[in-house]
């Protein structure tokens, strides 16, 4: 990446981190995905239980592989819970886990987290449950304000996500949000996290690279 862009990302991130602090969320800046992966692994305590929500970013950064490879971590991997009974058990395990990993669909310059979800199997755990939530987001996710963030989420992030998930939504076919109410809608929940009521719970790692959608 060119030096001016690197400096821009770092400068912008430093300002957002100050805004996150005002919202009782801890912010960090890493120049690269590798640096972010190391930070996440350093944050996770020995013997902790770890779950994660669907995210291209945490896959791309190698964080999921690193978590799975560390013997001392109790991994809660959704794909291992297949039957209805197991899936019900899984909900309880994630809600009471030590660390929940995810990205954010967008983050505003003022430090708000803006996210959408279909069933809510990611955002429910951001809002309540896991002891700590670690969010990893590339600087491509930054938007000026909530309005721009929602536009980004619906027109930039959702179409490729809908395609990736094989959802039969208008955005997957046209590349833009049609404000649908379709059966496969991935925007059933639209959540703006303005503040964390609990201190030291939500940790936001901004990465000076383009990651995820
Ligand atoms: S509301 Fe429907 S069309 Fe719009 S982004 Fe969400 S899933 Fe796609």
C-alpha cells in the first residue's frame, strides 16, 4: 500500500479510537492483518472459550485458523452442531462464551458500529451474552455517518454477502439494495451500536488494509 494511504488510515483510525472510547468501547489500530491476528491471539486468555459469527474478515486474516490451532482454547465451532437439539445447545454455549469474534459491516467516523443480520445469530451476541466481543474490521468499512454506513452496508456489503451465502435476494441479482422483504433477506435486523453499557466488553481492532466486504 502507498505511504499516503497508510498514513491516512492510521490518522483516521486514531480519531475513531478516541470516539470509541467515548462510547465505552476499546479501540486498537493494526497496520496489517497479521498484526491484528497476533493482537487477537494475545487478547484471548488461556483456557478461554471462543466462538465467532459469520465473517469474511476473520477468515481472511487467518484468525479462525489460529484459534482452532491453539490447544488451550475451547473452540465453539458452529459447523459441529448439526441437529436441532445440538443447535439449541450451541445458542447457550455462544451466549455464555468468553470471547465472541466478528467484524462490523460498517463503522462511522464517530465510532458507531453499524450492522445487519438475517436471523440475528451474530448480532444477538454482539448486543448481549459473551463476556467479551472482539471486532476486527478493515479500514474499507469506515463511513462518514450512520446514513452513509447504512448505504454502504446495503449497497456494498450486502450484495456480495448475499451471493456468497446463496441468498435469493434482489441485491444478489442487481448489485444494489431493493429494500426487500424476501424470505432470504439478510437485513432483517439493522443494528447501530451507539455505546457499550459494560466497560471492557467490546474491543474494536481497525486494520489498515481492505478486508471483507
Ligand atoms: S434489504 Fe434485501 S435487497 Fe436490500 S440489501 Fe438487504 S437483502 Fe439485499
